C-alpha cells in the first residue's frame, strides 16, 4: 500500500493530499466505497440528513448525480433564530429544484435539553435520530445517510483519547450502524469542500461550528491545526492508525471472548469474576477494562481496579451496578430498584402485592413440610394489623430454633446477603412490634407452632409477576 493510500474497513483508497481534486475523483470513490462496504444499492430508498452545510451538500449532489433514490430530511433546531429558518428554506428550495422529496421538522431543542438534563448537542442528536427513524417507518424508506467523513472520525478518536474509552474509542466512526449509513467516510473535509466549490454548488455556513466552547469545535479548529503544523497529512495519518486500531480491536475481542469463559461466571443476575483466573491472564487490566466497558460501568474502572487489592467487603456503587470485592472474586450485580417501604395487613386480608407479594391463609399443615418460601405461625401470637417494612439498624429477632436475640444486620452478614439485596430485605412485623419473619430468610422462634392442634396461619412469599 502506498504512503498516500488509506485503508478503510479493508478497502484501500488512493487519496489525493492536494486541496484540488478532479471532477471525477469523489464520484468514482463514493461508488467504490458504497459497493465495498455494502452500504446500500440503487434499489434502496435513502433518507439524507441535509443541514445545508458543505458536507451534507456534497453528499446530496454525489448521491443525486450517481442516480440513487433519495429523499431529504432537514432538522430546524431553532438555535440560531433567523439563520435556522434560512437554512431550512435553502434546503427546501434545493430539493424543489431537483424534485427531491423533502421533510422538515422544527424542534424545541433548548426545552428538550432542559427537561432531559442533557447538553444541547446531545438533545439535538436524540431529537433528530428519533425523527429520522420515524420517517423511515412512515414512508417505507430503507436507510438514513449522514455526511460524516474522515475528519469527523479523527475528531471522535481524539475526543475519546481524552476520556477513558480504551482501544474501542480509537476505532473511529463506522461506515454503517443499524439503519445509519455514512457514504462519505472515505473522504476528507478538504476534499468535500473542493468538490463542492469545483462544481459551484451553493451551501450554508454555520458560524456556531467556529465556537470553540464546544469540545469538538475546539479539537477541529485549534488542536488538529496544531498537529498539522507538525505533519501536514495528520488527518490521513490518524485515519491510517484508526485502521490499525480496528484490526487490534478484533484481536482483543478474540482474547476477551476466550478469557471470559475462564474468568467470568453467571449466578442468576450476578456476574462473578474469579480473581485467581484473572491474575493468570497475560493482560488482566485490559480484560477487566473490556468487561466493564461491555457492562456499561467503564467510568468507574479505576475504582474497580482498586478493589483488586482491597479487603473483602469493599465495594464500588454506580447508578446501575454494585461491584463487591468478595473472597477470591468480584461480584457485579445490578442495583435493585427500591420498592415501597411498608404495607399493613389487617386480619381479613389474605394477600398483599407491595413491597413484596405475600399470601396468608389458615392452615393445618405441619411445620416439617414447609418450603423455603413459607412459614407457619401461631394464630394466638398474632396482633393485627401486621406490618411489612424494610429492616433498619437496631432491628432484632429470635431465630427459629434458638433462644437468644440476633440483630437483623448480623443475620444478613452471616447469610452473605449482597449489599444491593440488603436494601430490599423486608420484615413481617407483628402488631406488638415483634419481628415474625425476615422474609425469605428466617422465621422468629416466638411464633412457632407449639401444639399441633392450635390454629395456624401459613404465610407464603410469592415471586414477583
């Protein structure tokens, strides 16, 4: 492969580094790239995301002139006042000129950003892609085409390099993802600009792209130009490296899948990481990083790695998971959503649904034949209303078969109840305040049947629907 060539997802392209490009350069390469990457065919109906900027205008004309079946979607995010409206008018008139179906929608992007607590950029992204997919379905279209190019891929890689994304973050923007297709990923920004100017195609300039308060603009307008002073072909060099990173990612994936069978086991909804097996791997930190990335808790990877050298019982908690350092393993478990804190049961009630599902019924059953989710209690000891509530510090009971008191907290430790399950451990409490049952775990000895002829109540814990 020549120094000036670029390999993108297995396809080699001879890229002209000079600003000017011939009339047929991009059209011939776009066809080749679409074919090699199997993005779509001329039988497919394409929805082009056209803002009016130079990139999307290049895509519009390239695919139009190549005879693809195109429609256009334009988002008016209402962020630039009259300029946003002028963008919409420009794209609409462009589509009318070439008889291309046109769709537009105005969004309250600021309002959505505030409601969701996300940035304007994230709000705009979420709004447009949701609408694009709606258009695909309602108008029986096949793919969404965006005008991402090599510079966008380089910018993403540099942004990810500033965060803890690992190798996967350096693999750039893919040419296809789900219903999204990116037919310009073979080209640089300069080549697209040269193509549009060479043919005299009009486009709109978005001045907000120059505002370096946005991180991507800072990378695009300040950081990359500095690198280009060192290496004028910086973008192409990084694109070539991205190709190598993609190959390395495949090797890593093979290593990860082979190692996962030895290191990770599943126990219901929990993931157990065998620390002894982890230490034997050639790259334990890399494996753990990949596992956390797959699980969606990569942002806490530094704290999780600290657990490897900590004492059992230490844990890291994220919004979705708890990672516990146990004896010889890490236990990764999803955080259980806390339920209603309490409920009362009157003498005439036979079932409750919250915070846990319990049934109560008169019974002549003998205690020895009970299942693990059942207890048999003496009717004589019950004082209504009974209460079902979360356990709290200081709660105690007398475990069935014993005479002395035991704290609920000590029982949970003895039974090795994981921290996230402790939060949803409930008690069945008598009307006089005595604990009848640590639900699902242990009954209280004071409520046992002393005489086979005395009236009894059987309480069952049911599985949630």
